[in-house]
């Protein structure tokens, strides 16, 4: 099967962001999309399928470090992620 399910969650287990792509299977939603935990006004964003382009795991990892302040496990994380993007064609 081709697809992905990348989840960023809070320590308590609640999802913050969930990137999905499941082009085959039972769901009628076959395009790549994002779920956002919580609400915006009256809209439950956790149920909304917000369209995205294809998202790489490398991009998600980079975002957690640069945007959310996640502590990288190694000092050369930028070089490691840059190399991974290059090798994956991103």
C-alpha cells in the first residue's frame, strides 16, 4: 500500500496535526490532506480534510524542530534532513 499517516500530538495524547494520504482503501478521501486538532469558530477542524500536496516525513520532522521547538536528537540534524531530502528527491 502507498500512503502515509504522520501525527504530531500533545503529551496528553491529543492530536495537534495529522497528515494523511490513503489513495486506496475504504475511505472516499483519496487526496493528501491535513487534520488540525481543535476548533476554529464553529468548525471542528479535526474532522475536516484540508487538502495539501504530498508531504514528506522529512518536512514534518523539520517543522517540529523549527516551528514547535522540538529538541533535535543530534547537533547535525539540519545536514541529516538536507541529505535525506536530496536522496528522496525532495
